[in-house]
């Protein structure tokens, strides 16, 4: 589904199994964000091709965090052309508790290598800049990606439409989640692209979503 020029969203609608939303940023990034579970990558590619996206041109694979429903599919790309990226603190977290965490979901922990180790700051590709924000709370090294010229925020499992990411997994923190949400609230966002549920479109709707979460969700964290 086209969100705006150069930005595409593939929303997970499955009822009986969890997976995540996947996003594609076009030129100059050619970036596939959160491929999800490995067994669904082919389905995502089929949807992308329907939108006219040449998946052979994917240059970067980015995981907003290391939970299997966002990250497992990265293994299909490692050593095969696209550069795979994740935040340095999330990589350290994965190396520390990855096998046990994957086992919680009955999944085998695969071996991973990363081409790019992300840190907070501007990521310049071609003539555009993607701002990387470290946004802990759901996990220690979660990131949000902000394309300022499009006013697009890919926010992983930090914040959803009328909800927020869980903080009861290993490495989670309600206090840090709230701090991260408060930081992202200050950005000029027209398109909020979360890791689950629907996207939020329109600056006023995004603002209302942050306000609703602060009023009704924050007191429960």
C-alpha cells in the first residue's frame, strides 16, 4: 500500500499468527524495514511487486528491534547483497539473551551477522537523510527512523494507534518507553508507521494519538 511518494506500508492482518507491519522506503534508500517472520517474507515481496517495487533493488534491511516477529526474516538476506542493519545496543542484547528469547516462542535461534551497526544520528544515503533515534522501552536498542522531508516516522513497537509496545519482555522498561514516546512526540510527523495495527495519517491525527496515549495509557505503565 502506497503511503506517500516513496513510502509503502504492508500491514499484517493475520488473526491466528503474529507478525509485524513491514515498510519500504524507495529512492534513494531502497530500504526494507522489519521483514518479519522468515516464512512470510515471500508474501511481502509478492505484495511489493504488485506495487511496482523491484525487490532486487533492495539495498538495506533494517530491523527496528530484535524480537522474532520483526527480525527473524533478516536471516534470509545476510551475505546475499542487501546490507543488514540494527542498533548496536540491540545487537548486544540479542547476543546476550537471543537463544533464550527465541526459545520463549518455540523458535530456534539462528546465527546472524550485521553489515551496519546503527547509532543514533543522521544516516545519509544519496541526497537524503534518515534520522535514526534510539528509543528504548520495548527493548534496549529499539530504534525509530524519521524521514524528515516526508514527515514519516517508522516507530517499530514504541507506539501504535491508540496503544504502545509491551514492556514486560526481557529488557523492557515502562519508564524508558514513556521517555522515548515523549521524544518522538516533538517531531513533525504526518505519517506514523507502527510495527503493529494501522498506520496513523495526518498531523492532527498523529498529535491526537500521542495525547490519547499520554492521557490513558501512561498512567497504566
